[in-house]
């Protein structure tokens, strides 16, 4: 069994997602996607737009591995450094953050989705976080989909923090492993080998070990051969979603082709690692 290789619509993160974008993704050879679903990219209040996306997924026979839920409410708030936070001690912000995620979950009414992914906020405000989790889990159960926390850069938001929190509190969430974030933290191989059994899916991209660049794989310094060996030890054979920024001054189609071309290199590493 091989990894499930796909691409995140993160590559068009600053644009409104259209059916044409998904057509280009399929034309490049991809059959699996993750929808990067901040509200400026997907208008959750517009059924016609949601049907357009569902239609493009259907006509291109795309499998939706996962949906990345919103972590900012608008591009303006992102530029101002204001992020959503389901663990916020500010009840208004906490509720707004939960509401944004629930609006995103409506996608499961239009398309089949395996996993919805949320950035792990840490446990500084545990009571607020548990309150949000209870609400989100109730909705995800109704929609018959699963939720995952993603490791993000920070002292208390890494893979071990997620796993310990989930296990200690019996939280029904899996882990979305972000290889770039783990590499920056200096814990990539340890995270995979020790906690890979908890991974439901993974974000794959590259960087220089210090900046979260979201480069095309093999264009940074992540040792993917070593990572693949670690994935074999953890018996991980699931989603490898390419969460890449489009290179500057590169049109979408050639960028997609460059990303798709890395799959053959990963498949060679799978063979060498014994996957």
C-alpha cells in the first residue's frame, strides 16, 4: 500500500477557490485534494459557490482527503496579525472562532470529506478549549466526519503536546502531522517514530529549518529519505497532502506540474524505505 498523494488548495490561498482551479489540479495529474478553506477562499454562506466546488470535485473524480478549517476570519485580519482561537479566554473571540469552523463543516453536506483540520492552540486555556471541542465534536458527529489537530510552530503546540492532550482528556481528535513545522522544531524524526500511530493525515512541504516557507518538496533542506524511513517504522501509509506556496512569478499550471513531479521521487523513497 502506497501513500495517498494529494495537493492542498493552499497553492491558491490568496484567491477565491473556483471550479477552474480544481480542473487545473486534476489536469496536472492529482486525484486527491485538501481544501484550504479560509472564508475568503470559500464562501460558506453561498450555496451556489459550494455547489460549484462540489461539481468540480465530482466531474474531475477528485477524492477530498481533508479540509483545513479557518484560522483567520479575513485577509485583513491576517495582515493585522489577528487569528481565530477556539481556546481564547475572550468568550466573544472563542465563539466567533467556533462559529467559523462550524460554517466550514457545512462542506461535508456537499462533498465527502474524511478529515477536518484545526491548528492546535495549546492548552493555556483548557476550559475554553474543552468547551469548543465539545461543540465541534457534536457537529462533526452529525456530519459523520473526523477532526484533527495540526502541530504548529510554538513551545506548546507540537506533536507531543497534541497527543498528550488528546490522550489525557480523551478528546476524539486525531493528528494532522505537518512535516515542515516539525522540522523547524527540530523534532521531525522523533515525532514521526514516536507518535506516527496517531497521524490521520500529513502536510508535506519544505523549508530551510528555520522559516515556515512551504516550499515545493526537495527544494529546501528537509531530509525526506530519513523521514520516509521514519514513516515506515511508524507504519504510516496515509495522506501526503502537498501544502505548498506557489513560487513567485510562476503560473498555476507549471507550479502544479512541478509539485506533481515530486510524487515519483517520493515513491522511489517509499521503495527504499520498504513501505
